[in-house]
């Protein structure tokens, strides 16, 4: 009887997985499969624990917690179901413009980016020296003002005296700090570093913490700050 129940659970999970595969985009699919695998392991661990076979229950429980690890909240305990959707330590935010994709590490405030177009296409910003970054900045000021502001914020962190030495003013001084175009819900969650289904309190908390790191008054990117505000407003229905 116990193996019949396990078999039914596996069949149901396979069907759910197939539906997710057919309907989800790659990012959603990976997230769904991870949760299915984690919940499967959790159910089997619970079954073995109830039947007294702890030698199987304990390792399966550890596997389940690992798979569902991004649903741990630092102070809120374990929550493998939607509604408590903050990411674990190591969460990041991403912003993409025509020429640059930039990533912000929430824990350290470090920024890394990848060039998408132009002379330095496919290069990570960390692989470019100061003269190359300044050349890239010049390109973006003409073709992609939002990317220019992200590069300036990156330069501020890596080469704090770049603007004085190069004799250049910041793009934010020229009034180009507006977020560009409409934003999707998925993009808003990605910018705030949250999982879909995050609570309103999680959204406000993520927004507040990110603004402390990226607000222009603190040496952050005006464009990044505008995108963070836009993401919060979209998710909260403001």
C-alpha cells in the first residue's frame, strides 16, 4: 500500500512538471522543477518519519530543505509555500538597458555588468580597465543614456576619482535619470531580488534596503534608483 501511495504522488508530480514544462518560460520552469523536487523529497521524508524509518527520513529532509532553501527567511523560519518569497543570502538585483546588463549584490553592494552591444560586447565590466570603461561610457552617452548612468555608478565604486581625472560630468547632472518604458511584473521582481508572490511587506523591505545602497545621494545610480522605484510601484499597484 505504501508503494502505491508513493507511485501516485510521483505520477501527479510528473503531470504537474509536464504542464510547467509546456507553459513556463525557462526561468519559471527551473523554479517550478526545483520546488517540485523539494516538495517531493519533503513528502517522502515525512512518510518515512511517520513510519519510523528515520534513516531515510533525515537525509531526504536535508535534501528537501536544500532544494527549497531560497524560501528560508532569515528571521521567519522555513516557509516552502508561496507568500513568504524573500530570497536567501546572496540575492541580487538585475537591470537591463539596450547596451548593459547590470547586477547588484544585496549583501555587499558590489556591482557587476555585461556589455551587450558595441565595441566591448560580451565583456564583463570587471575585465575592462579605466580607459576602456571611459570609452564605453562615451559610447553609451550617445546611444544609451540609461546605460551611461549605470557605468558611472560602477566607475564610482571601482575608480572613485574617475570623473575628476577624466574631466567629465555625470549624466545625472544632465537630467537623464528617468526609467525607460513599461516594466513587466517578472522584471519588477528581478530588480527587487524577490520571488514572484512576495508579500507587500517583503516588497517594501526590499525597496527600502536597495534604496539605501543605490540612492543617488549615496553615490548610487539615478537610473537604477528610478527602476527600483518603478518596480515597487508596479508590484504594490501604486
